[in-house]
């Protein structure tokens, strides 16, 4: 089945959160936690462990880390065959006729006699999936990423042009495959399928602010991260060297080739309604 393309491009958005936690407060928090930047074993070593006067700040940055918010709906039209037992209350009945079809009455030990009616059920089912997926392939809980969206405002941008932006290691097409796999995992009790489509109604790429402070101790480097929205301290953090070095447009982030657009999860057989090719701008948009 060929994918159905919807011209609405409003589902594709790039959004940035502005830091709520100020840099000065972030630096103070990092200084309090800097001895934890080198791991638990280093702190517990009685002979050689980091101390406040031996751990020095070497550099710091404000960066923006990516995560995906995708919402999709699978709609399935299918045929299900079933047998319905119907109890017969008339003790003298020996045969039943329904719409010209005759049914023999079956004895039912310990209960009332019945007939078995074979039916064809024409069904329509909707399955919804919402995911919040870290763009750097880390095990950050979805609830935490969802809370950012619910609690803080983000500003939309047409391109990745903010200094310190970390490009997603999980590309859009890989995030789409995660959603499709979740939808395909939902069992459909069908004898035959007449229609099966998936429509993505939200495809948002968020960037959240994170302060990173790199410390030096005995020629070893450790990083303390401070969440720029909540102020949460992350010990044993990372220093990401790869940043967006060119202006990456929304079209570049969400572009899907024809081979991805028509791809289906093996065994599912459903088409994907991709809503837009994103190379085409919304009508009237510059």
C-alpha cells in the first residue's frame, strides 16, 4: 500500500527551551558537587582522592540537548469472524431459522439448549502511541522528558542555529521506526485487513538547556551537569564535542526519502501517512 501524503506541515516543529536556572546558580551548584565528577571510587580512595583545593574548573558551557516528541495514530479496518452461542428458551423448539438460514438446536448439558451463529464482524480500530525519546540514545525516562513540555515554554525556530546545539544521534527516521514498532506490536485479531494506515500528528524536536562544567584533577577530567530548567545536578556527566557547525534547517532535520516513507514494519502490512515531505513549505509560508 502506498503512503498517503497530507499537506499539513504544522506537525513538524523545532523548539528550544530557554534556561530557567541562571548560569551563576548553576556554577555554584557545580562547585558544591565537583568532587563527585570523578566517580565514587575516586572519592572513597583514602590515599588519593579529589579535594576541594585540588579540583579546578577548566571550562564550562551552556549546551542544548535534543529529544523527540512523536504522536501517531494507527487506524485499521478489518474483518473478524466469530461464533456466537445463542440460548434457546423454548423447550419445545427443535430448529431455528434466522433470515432464511436454518440452525439446528444443540443440546447443552446442565443448561439451556443453544444454536451457534457464525458472524462476520466488520471492525474499525484506532491505536494511539505517544513517545518522548532522548535524541542522544540515553536511557532518560519518558516521564522526565514529558514533564519539560508540560512545565516549561519552548520557542519554535525554523532551523538549528543556536550556539551549543547538540545534533541528535537518533535521526527522525529512526524515531519513526520506534513508533511504528510500538504500533505493530499491538495485536489485531483479524481474518483479513481492508485498510491499515499510520498518521503522525506530532513530530517535534525539542532542545533543552544543560550547563556542563569540566573539572581537572590529577590530569583527569570530570564533568558536572546542571539541568538548565530544573537545576538538577548530574554527576559523572559528559562533554559533547560535536555541535551543530552549520545552520541546519527544519527541512534537513525532517526530510524523509521515498524509501523511508514507504517502509513498513515487517509483517504489519500498513502504510504510513507521513503528512508532509517537509521539502514543501506550508502554503503562504516563506
